C-alpha cells in the first residue's frame, strides 16, 4: 500500500533527563502498526531536536500566505520548523504537565506557526504524576485557535515519579506502569484515539 500520509508524534518534554522519551516511544510502538495497516507512516518529532528561541517574528504567523508560509518567516529556525511541521497531515501531542499546564517549550513551538497546524486531525496524550489532565485541557483550548480537529478521545497516563531513572535509562516506561495502563484502559484508549485520527485523515 502506498504511504503518502504522515502522522507526527510531537514530544513536548525537552529536558535531558525526562520520562517523555519513554512515553513517546511507547505511544509510537502502539500507534505504528495501526497506522501502517491504514498506509500511514508515523515519526516522533522531538522538540529537543528542534530548539527554538522564544518567538521573535515580525509578522503574525496567521498573516503569512496560507499555502506556503515557510519562506516568509524571518528567522532560519522558524523557516525550518515550519517546513518540518508542514510535511505532516496529523499530529499526536505527547505532553507532560508542568505546574498545571503544558511546558513552555510546547507553547513556544505552537506560537511560531499557524497555517501549518490548521485544520489537521490531532490527538492529545498527557502524562505525569497525576496523568496531566490539566495540561491536556489547556492544550485542547490552545489548539482550538488553529481550528484543528482535536479528536474526542484524550489519553492520560499516570507515570510513577519513583520510576524516573528507569524511564531515562530504558527510554521506555517501567513495566509496572505499562501493566497499570493496560488495566485502567489508558492503553486501549490509544487505539480508539488513533482510529479517530485515521477516520478524520482518510475519511
Ligand atoms: C517543573 C515541573 C512541574 C510539574 N508540575 C506538575 C503538575 O502540575 N502536575 C502533575 O501531575 N505533575 C507535575 N510534575 C510532574 C511531571 O508531570 C512528571 O515528573 C513528568 O514525568 C514530567 O515529564 P518529563 O520527565 O518528561 O519532563 C511536574 C514536574 C516538573 C519538572
């Protein structure tokens, strides 16, 4: 089957020692076979690999030409970020909760662009000590500005703070957390979320 649609998993935690890479790898492992069956490819877009200074563009991203905004940014890093995000047809945000919201690095990455996000299907996965539900709600509110299609099923993973070292070393969640996510339905919710994204993407 020809693969011409791409989903980007956007990893919103950038600190060197983080649980986020383990969570994103786990989500990738769940989503990849479901997406491949539908002829859709999937990549992790790690914000740590795309460092952006705080937003500093003279033009509002929403005022740039909607069909091809990338060349119209002033800063080379913004042009590059725009080009990367434009290549994807849908996104799954994987975000921790920091002080009741999303990390500043994710807000900054969102603020840099507008048309690149607009109208595309989006899934939200949050994680953290309490599952990151407040970050998930805030992210959905922000994304509504871009008129994306945030799918109904939001996934929250309660991750164990005591397992931090395991996540960092293994780049994967600790097995006890994975078992809990199977038992509490969080893992199953990923499949529902992906079906909703694929339904929106492929019609
Ligand atoms: C600065 C900071 C603020 C946090 N605030 C919250 C919070 O408001 N609610 C929560 O449930 N967990 C909170 N946590 C716990 C994180 O969600 C948890 O440590 C998660 O693993 C962080 O993701 P990361 O390791 O990928 O950065 C916070 C952690 C940090 C570092």
